[in-house]
């Protein structure tokens, strides 16, 4: 099962999420696909996200993994949450000029209301370059709908 996800937030006036708003010209403009076991994204690095010459900035890599983890919470856990902790490992450089990168997120475990999510970035050759374990404090769906603009699983 693979399904390109709809971004239900994109129709909200003033929505400028750095990670996924299609209208934020300074942002990452990520799009996501639901997979059987998680969420994935294909993304083309741009030179204005460079850290060192031709290398994707490590903070941007962490942000990419944080964003895909949040979409896993939306789509697979049917709620919303906030990042409470991230453990990032940057093991190989991600070159900006070598094609699209692939991001993946899978749920490792739920510990009460904390989702522990494994994320990764692989380069165009399929070599894993970065990983992160993301910890998301999740809310009951009713609270997420009332206070965090969660539109419901059916809208993704």
C-alpha cells in the first residue's frame, strides 16, 4: 500500500509551516507518502539549505526527520503531538547536487502517550546518511482536534 498524502493544512489561511507548507518559499515544502509500515518522502535538496560547500546543513537534516515523524503521528496514530526529544546521528554527508533524498519514518513503540519514531535519510544511491530517534508527546485525538488544529485522519 502506497498513498500520496493530502496536506489538509494547506488550505488554512496564513499556514506557513517551515516543513510542509507548499506556500512557504523559504521552507522545505515537503510532501509525504503513506506506506504500509510508516511514512516516506522524496525531497530534492536546494543550495540555500547548504551548510558546508555542497553539503545539506545538519540542522536541516534534523528538521526533515522531525517533520516526517510528525506526519507519521498524524497518519498512523490519528492524532497530533509535539516533539519532546530527538537523538540525531549524522553519519555521512548529504550532497546537495547528487539528486533526491529519501526520508522514512516508522513507529518503534508507544510508551504511554509518547511515540518513539525511527527516521532516516538516504541519498540518491540508497545509502543511509542520517538517522534520528524522535520522541513525540501525543495528545488524545479529541484534544488534538480542539486545540492543535488536527483535521482528522480522513483528511490526509
